[in-house]
């Protein structure tokens, strides 16, 4: 007591704890004393004896610190203790339990005020504090809600697909709860009024529901899900599962529930109908439900909860882009939103980012009471929705810009592929995929059309070309053919040296004889045509002539060493480092090889002589011998362009065939014999690919020597390591990132591919269909964002009208608050309209 006999009360404020005398009015009873304290912005820790009071400021400060900084009540009270006694915080009186309890009392009236519970509602018989299920949950401004943000004639819109609802489900096993000794003594302020359901209704549903075992179409073992089925005996709650909007990241009202024995079908079976029921859904909208195991969950879906869903609701299923890549390949084509028509661009994994934010506060909930944990979850989830609504205008503007750019890029990619493969193929492929999209709701297997078929013939075809009947032209053509054979022998001899393949010696000797005969024929023809062929050397070189002099410009090919093959590839560039940095390793080994012995062995391929073999002889073409006639340059340049075109086409065919072997033969092989044969075939293709890469590099260098124009050199660029890798979209269509088509330039070079070999044709078909699907998704996304801009403005105006009605029949304080809220929503609507008009 102070000298005036006023009792001392401990006041807890943002700057610490203060013991001060408290003067109170003696008029009225206990209720008046409490009301008087509240009018002074004080919250007593007890409603009978006032010994500790918390100011409204400290309770609001703790609420915001808990929401933004994830500060627990214990941490916040430690902060207040340090502010009170910086040198001895341990002597400060303990009021942590009171802070923990009054924070609940503070949050509840705040939620009632935000929900418009400012007076007795005689129309429905509810009074303050008696709220309907999920009534106090703010929802997404963009999500379609008939009667809230949709026009009255929305059912007559020609783009009716934009009104589909697309909820997603995901579990969070960090939000578990340790069983407390208090048991049923806990006090629930208003269960079921926000995110979490009524406990009794949920328990009755779980008791009656059953998990129907399914023979899932996806054969993957979801280890993470299996592990979550294991539960700790110390926990009465193992986590939560939630329904949210995958486009904007807002939790749906009534869309969160507890998990008791891991994530089971019946948990999602409960929460999905509840979220649809309390989020203003019309069955004519249609439903596209995202779930990480939708391929399993969709089996027997109507049998389990069809009677809980709105009558006439059409339901489709999808898997988020993060989880779908852990499924079987067919699940990608059947359940990825990229291949679902009229779905826009939905990643379907936004709950992962929401969980990351919520998990920072879940440790503080583990030891709270069940009621307190539910209230903290409600508070954080509702605040997440609130912040999403505040940022929705900026998000939609950014999304529009992104969709506009991506749509244009995707359409350019689609058109580039379409131009290359030919109109006839495009028409046939488009008709087939449109038919599949129209029937996917009946049979999902038709979507396997996006996969690569294994039926193709193993052959390489070089298209015939019309050539002029010109003697000089034909001479250069034959000289280039001999030169290309020389390049092949160079690569083959290099591999034989590296791998010790003595059985290759005879074949190499035969090829050298063929080259020698070809060079003799070229020399004879050059004399007949009057072409100076004196530079053709078919004798041993002078002792002073080095390999570098024999092959002018070879230093430009040193980048061949950068061509790294994929795993298990055998490639000419897979070599140890060479001391001759300015000479290609392929050429170094080939030049160093001696003449073959009568009985060839591996040793005969080693360097024992300086004899010049046929593959090392320089043929006097304008690209190799400057003194050749200038009139021959144009002939050779034209032939080099055709040679590069054919080499690239052959290279594409090998990449496509190798992709087929990886995705359809090797990966699915059940027997070792099949795997061994497939691997041998892949090794053979790697050798062919290496020969083509080397030949193209020499051809491209020849065009540079011949002073080809910039257009030609831009068309036939230098190859890089990434250009010759197997096609990612064909080898592994389930690989993350495969929905973004970034094709190498080699797939865009060449003329009409309607007559291409079967493997390359199949590869082109898959690439075109995926590029078409991606372009459609982004074009749909652009249209959808425009609609969402309109719906957002309507949502803000609708809430403005609600608060205007609230202000018409309220007490002065409630009226002022309602007017402030109405002005807030009006301002948001005006800002949204001002921003959105820039994009429409």
C-alpha cells in the first residue's frame, strides 16, 4: 500500500515491469472494475484481484513480435526482464505464465473485431463470441468466390475454364505437439471459427472413415511418406495438413487439420470438402486438385468422399512440379499441370514456402496446450493470408509481365521447331494431341502421347542433293569425301592407340588403302581438268616437316579437348593431358602412328616411325593450300555448307537414338543381357558422335578459311560441350526443369525434317508437343492474370460495402472502426485499379 492506502500493482509495459499504486473507482461492482481497467488500456491478469496488469501496448507488441520475428512468450519476457533490470534480469519477478495466458485473451477479441463481431446479430441469433465455422478467416482476393468477387453473369463467359478452383494439399510434420498432462482441462475459446475444424466432428469422421488400399499406377516408393506414418508415442499430434490456393499462397477457410498417425487419405478426405464448403465454391466452377500423390489419391476418390462434395462437381487431379519428378514418367504426362489443358502455369508447391515461414514458430507450439497451439496456428495462418492480400497487387503486376515475356518466348520456340519439322508433321501431331486432351478426362493414358515412342528404325539417312554437272565441282566434291574419310581414320587410329585394340589395325590399314586410291584418282582428275595438283603429297615428308606444319590452323581445334562425354561415354576427347597444347590430341596420336606391320599388333599402332600415312596427306583444296585456283573457292564453300548441314543432321540423329536407348531400353531393362547390349550400342554411338564432332570442327574451320560470310558463320557455329549432350527432354522427361525448353542451336539448323529418320522424327515430335504445351500454358496464364486483376478489385470493393453496412448500425466506437476499415478497402481497390490499368 502507498501512503494513501492504494494497492501496488505490477504493470507490464513495453519498456519493462513497474510496480505502481493503482487507484480505482469504488462505484459499481466487479464488472465495472474490469471495464474501467480496459478503458484505461489495461488487461488484468486476474478478474478478481488486481495484482498484475498488462498494457494493451505490450500485448500488441508481443503479438507482432511473435508474428514477424517468431518470438516466443518466454523470449519476449526475457527481453522485458533485461529492460527492467539490465544488470540483474534474474531478480525480476516471473510473469511469463501470465503473459502466455493473456496473449490468448488479447488475440481473441482482435480476431472478433477484424471479423466484424462488433454487436449482437439478431438476424441469425448469434451474439458476440458466437461465430460460425471458419467465419473469422480472411481469404484470397484472387480466388474465385461467387457472390464476393465474381460478376453475376460469370457462368455465361466464353472462357469458362478460368473459373476453375485449384486448391492444393500438403502436410507439415514439423508442426507436431507433445502430449500434455492437462488433458481435457484446456479451455477452447472458439473451436472451428477459423482454420482448424471442430474437434468432435473431425474425430467422428476419422472413426468412420477408412483408408482404401489402392494398386497405385505409380510404382515409385515414396519413402518420405512412408516414414511419416511412424509416429512418436510422446506426441498426440504428428503434424498438420492444409489446403491452400497454389496460385497465390492463401490458406482456405477451414482448410487446416491435425494429423494423428501420419498423413493418411482420410485426413485429406476431411479437409478438402471442408475447404470447399467454407470458401464460397459453386460446383459449376470445376475442381483441379493438386496433391503430391494425386496418382494414388485419385483412385476410389468418388467412392470415399463423393457424397461430401457439391453435387455436379467435376474433379480433376494434378501433381506439383516439385513432386512429379519423383514419380514414374507417365505421371508427368498425366498429372503435371504443364500438360493439363486450360490450367495456366501452376507450380503447385507454394505450401512448401508457407511451411518454411511457419516452421520458425512451431517449436514454441510443441509444449503449449492443444487450444493454445490451435490459436497460434490460426493467428499465423490468418496473418499469412492478410499479408498475401496486402501484396496481391504487386504480385499480379509482376506475374503479368513475366507471363507476357514467357508466352512470347515459348511461342517463338514452338514456331522455330514447327518451321524445322514441316507443316505436314505439325498438322498430324496437333490433331493427335488435341484429341488426347479432349479425352483425358475419360482415359488418362492418352496423355502418354507426350512421351517418346520406342518404335523406330535404326538407320542414318543422308538426303540426296542435286549437284551441278561441273568437272571442277565434282572434283572438289570427291576430294572432300576423301578428306572426310581421312578424318574418320584419324579418330579411329586414336581410339585404337588409347584402348590397345589390335583388331582395329587391319580395318585401319584397309581404310588407308582406300584413301590412297582416292588420292590417286583425285591427282589423275586434276591433271585431266587442268587443276594444279602438284601439292598432293603421297611420299614421306621432309625430316623438317612437323605435324603442326602438316595441319595448318590446328591450334584453333584445341577446344576439342573441352568436349566432355556423358557418363559411360567413350569419346575421342577423353584423353590424358598432352604437352602439345597447340595441336589437337586426336591429330597428335594419328600423326604419330607408324605404318602397320604385316601382322598387325597393338604395338604396331605405337609411334615407331615418322612415315606419313594416307590420312595425314594434305589434299590441295582452297581451304588447305592457298595457291589453289581462286575460282574453286565458291565451289568448295557451297559444298562445305552442305557438308556441315549433313554432319549436324547425322549428329542430331545419333543424339536422338542415344536418347531412345537411355529412356526406353537401358533404363527399363530387366535383364543384364539387355543392359549389356544397350550399353554396347551406346558406346558405338559415342564413337560415331566423336567422329562427327571432329569432322564438323574441321569443316567449320574450312568455312572460316574460305572467308564465309557472317550469315553462314552464325548458322554454323562452333560446337560446345552442351551442344552434343543427349537431349535432356527425351533422355529424362521427368527431370526437374524439363518444362523449360532451351534447345541447342544444332536442333534449329537444317531444312524441312518431314523425311528425317524415325528416331529424329520422334524426337522432333516430342519436342514440338512440349513446346506447344508450354506456349499454351503461358498464353493461358496471361489471360488468367487479367481475370485475377478484375477479381481482386471486386474483392476489395465487396469488403468495402460490407464495412459500410457495418458502420450504419453500430456504437460510436464500432462505427469509427468500421468506417476506417471501409476506407482501407476502398483505398486498396483504387490502388489496384490504378496499377492494373497499366497492363489492360
